[in-house]
């Protein structure tokens, strides 16, 4: 008996529970951060500064947040081309969660209350200051948050639809020993 379909169904069910859990944390956390995922995102963010630094000071500052979006988007693109819709939905959720994470950072641009690595400058304080848009940090952060939340919720609903379509014709049978 081929057990792959049941393992896939169980894996996707666990994935939906994980996405649902992350959604609850996002909606209820005062700073809207998902600790486990955000530790990985922080490494990606910091590597982005180094990667984009050769393109100039502005891109060096923007590179952290940009890389936070490019990495999950690259995985999403791979899963899209390979036809793995559920994995694509999970990567889109990750992209949305990163937008929410970035929105917190943008909203902190003026107040600078978030703890930063090496007590550095808030990237978004520098970026928005350079663009003479620092006074709009709350508005911009709110728009980025709303976009991230919409992507998270949309990808969660899509994952549930994919799961439902995969399982609606599946019959679980008892196996005799």
C-alpha cells in the first residue's frame, strides 16, 4: 500500500496548523513578531545589508528589508514553477509575515525603541529621512502591515482550499495486520 498520499495529507494538515498558529501570534502579539520565524528572518535581513552594500549606501540600508522579501519570494517562485501549490502558499505566507515584520521596523523609524544589533541606526529612519518622508513612518508602516496581513490571510485560506481539494476524494481505510 502506498502511504505517500496519507503522509502528504498529514504534512499539509500540520502545515495548516502551523500557519494558523503563526496567524494567531501575528494578530495577538503586541509587536506582531513570530519569534521562531523572525530569528531566521533576522539572519536573512542582516545578510541583505552585506549583499546590497556594493550598490551604494541607500541600497545597503534598504538591502536588509529587501532581502527579507526576496528570499521567500524566490522560494515561492521555485514552488510556482515546480507546481507545488501548497509550498507556494506557505512561502507566500512567509513573505507576508516578513512584510508585517518590516512594518514594525518602519513604524519604529522615528521613535527608535526597538532593540537593534550593535545599537545601530534604524534602517527605516535613515531611508525615510533620506527620502524626506520620516514623518510618514506610521502611515507607510500601516500600509505595509495591511499588505502583509492580507497576504498571510490569503495564503492561509488558499492553503486550506488546496488541502480540501486534495482530501475531498480521499478515503481512509483501515489496514489489517
